[in-house]
């Protein structure tokens, strides 16, 4: 037996062990992502038999699919919906894409990550980028989110500016419109959302107010359109108008890919959404979720896989931890079963979900913690 001579060699050995463990975990994740990718190409959503790209890492224009089977005037490109919190952007994204890819909730600023949904058509491919709401930054997190939003605006081919039909245009909308006016190149479509919630006369007034707002801040809207995602009214027309603004281009993604958001982020968002359901107003800003591990359980028969998911919910204060966990852990159990159902629906695999709640004091203000939580 080799004697332990110094604490330094002990440390280096434990580092080696940690590295080996990390490498093993990575290999497991890659294997799982390949299995999930294979699974995905056999699901009935898929129209194309091209192997899906790995479930991790973002697809970009460079990995475009084989460029043979599409008409010459095919259009492809990126669109995003912007607007103040709660304007209905995520719901609209889901409605256009036709599957639950972005996170919706009755509370403002719940969409943290850029989630893309892809509409595949015979004549076009529309890639929707769902950005967080732009808002007056009060914390480092707020400022970073705003930077992310602006960067997105410059990269996309068309922007949909969303204003809810049931609320008068206010300073929040004006602030975003004025910011949007700085992005000169990108065409902008004004969208009046939630028209099912407003009377006809009010909708007419709002449409006029939207046009006036454009004049005020110096935006010439490419189109102005009222829609209701809930009633599926004018959604197809909106899709057509967005497609009209896209450049002629071969498809950017293989057919069948609904979103290229890494699965762990989407799973984390589903947990976050479940945890936010029915809790106090200040909690959304204080809740982050990391997915520590997603591995297929070993020794299961091939036709009965089980995916083990371990996730941690971070809150800022012990009092918030108590809210999330609830009396005798009842709330956390409900959050777990709701999130589990959603994750199973998303990935098409039975899931065992293990949730932990931790307090990370003032994580929104601490750059190190922000980096650790993926911001
Ligand atoms: N009645 C009705 N409600 C809608 C419609 N679209 C969205 N909503 C509701 O409005 C609320 C906000 O919708 P979201 O899609 O989460 O809004 P968002 O703009 O993405 O919000 P943030 O993520 O906070 O920026 C949710 O409660 C939705 O159910 C609609 O067409 N009709």
C-alpha cells in the first residue's frame, strides 16, 4: 500500500478522482442525449429521418441540414416577440409553434432563458426566439437579462412587438417601443394580443394607439395585427406575416426539431414554473433552478426506461424556502408531481424527479452565484 505522504498529494488524488467522476458523468450525459435524440427521431412529431443534433448545445446556422429538398423561394429565419411582462409573448410562441416549449405563467418575468420553437412549413422555416421581458434593471440579473434581449433584437429577421388588448398602452410599452426604435434594420410587426379579453371598440382604439405609438417613437410598423392565442384567432395570419419578412434561405434546422434549447434548461424551467404556481408575488425574482443530473437508470428493460432527474431550487431567504416546501413538504411534493408530468410529456420518457431546496443568499446580486446558476 502506498503511504499518504502529504496533504498536497492527497488533494491532487482527490482532484483526480473528482476529474474522473466528472468525465464519467459527462460520458453518461452524452450517451443519454444520444439515446434521447434517437428516440426523438422515431417519435410521430418527426417528419424527417435526418438524425437530430445532439440534445446539448445550441444549433446555429452553420449546422444546417442537407440543402437539397426545398423550393428555390424557400424562406428561413428568426423572429422574436417582445413586450412588457405578461404581454402574452410565451403563450403566442407556443400557439404559433403548436407545442409547449416556452414557459407561461400568470406572473411577470418568468421567461428567463431564450427558448426557441421552430415552425416547419413546406415553404418556410420560422425559428422563434422567446426573450425575457425587458424592464428597468434594479439588479445585476436585471441588467444581464436586458443585454440578452437587445442582443437578440439585433440578430433576428423580424420582431413582433406585443401589447395586450385589455390594458391601455402605458409607460412600460413606451419604454420598450423607444428601445426597439434604436434597432433600425430589423422589421417590426405590432401585435395586439389577448383580443378575446377586450371589447371590439376598445380593440379598435388600441390599434390606433399602437400606430400612434409607432409614429411617436419613430418606428414604421411592417404590419399591425390583432390576435388571440387562447382562441387561436389570426395566429395563422401572424405566422404568414412573420414568414413574409424572412430572407430567402435554405432551412436552418433539420425537420422535426421543435426547439434546440438544451433539455436540462427546459426541464429546469418546467420545475421553476411548477414551483411558482400560486405563490407570493416576490418569489419569481428569487427562484432559480439548476438541473444537477439527468441519467437513464441502469438495468431497466429497453422498453421501460426511467430517467432520473435531480434538480435544486435556489431561493434567497429561509422564509422563501419554507414557502416552497410548504407544510410538511406537501407543496414541494405537488410541485414535484406537476413538474414530473410536464417533463415526461416533453421528453416522452417516464421520469423519477428528485427535488431539493437550497438558500443561496442574494444570488441575484452576486456575479459568482449568477454564473453558477447559468446566467
Ligand atoms: N385570455 C387570454 N389570455 C392570454 C392570452 N395570451 C396570454 N394570456 C395570458 O396572459 C398571461 C401572460 O402570458 P405569457 O405568455 O406568460 O406572457 P409573457 O409576455 O411571456 O410574460 P413574461 O414571461 O412575464 O414576459 C398568462 O396568464 C396567459 O395565460 C390570450 O390570447 N388570451
